[in-house]
């Protein structure tokens, strides 16, 4: 099973005059740079994703806009909102028991925590750049489960 982690592209910062609550954070939209980042990475993803890929997206506007750049249908999942957990993400992705590839469009630090847990078995957060993709694969080798890193692509290299 493939699990593709895509961090949302660059978004507007919260206004210093606003309250800065969770609702404000969910409404942050992509910047013009973020729109370009999302388009570049979406172009790369569309060349590599299987047609059967399930796409699961945070309800945050910036994640929704990032996913929309793909031009494919996706499902909004509350468990992928900012502040989500590693376990919540893995459950909605059906990792590792799922069959079809899953693309998750979400946030830091959760995406970095998922990568660290699956690739190194550590409880920490690795840095995932804005708009970057980390492509992980679960496989069985000699009777043992393994997770391999298939690709890491940033918007600068997509």
C-alpha cells in the first residue's frame, strides 16, 4: 500500500489584529506563491498517481485549495484538520491494510510525525516543507513488514 503525504502549500498568515482562533486558522487561504506551488506539485503527482488513488483532505481552506490543484475528486476528513494525530491519520488512510494508494493532504506537525513513526519508529516530528510530498510504501519482504521511502518532492523540484 502506498501512503502519499502532501503538505498544503504556502498560506496566508493570521492577521495580528484577529483573534487567531481555530476557526480563523481553518479559513486561511493559499497565497499566490502557494497556488503556484500547489499547481507544480499537482502536475508531478498527476503524472505518478494511480487512477485508483483515494484522496483525503483536511477541512482547512489551504488544504482544500492545494488538493483542488489536482483536478481530481477528494474526500474532506475532519481527522486531518490541524492538530490531528498520527493514529487518526493512519486510521482514515487504512494504513497499512488498505489496498489502493492513499494521498493525504494535511498539515505539520502531523505529517512529519507520521513520516518519523513509519520510517524510523520514533516519536518526533520531521520537517515537511510546504507543498512537499513524501511517498511511503508498505511491503512484505521475507515475511517482515517494511516501509520504504519512494520519493520526496518539494515544489522547487516538481
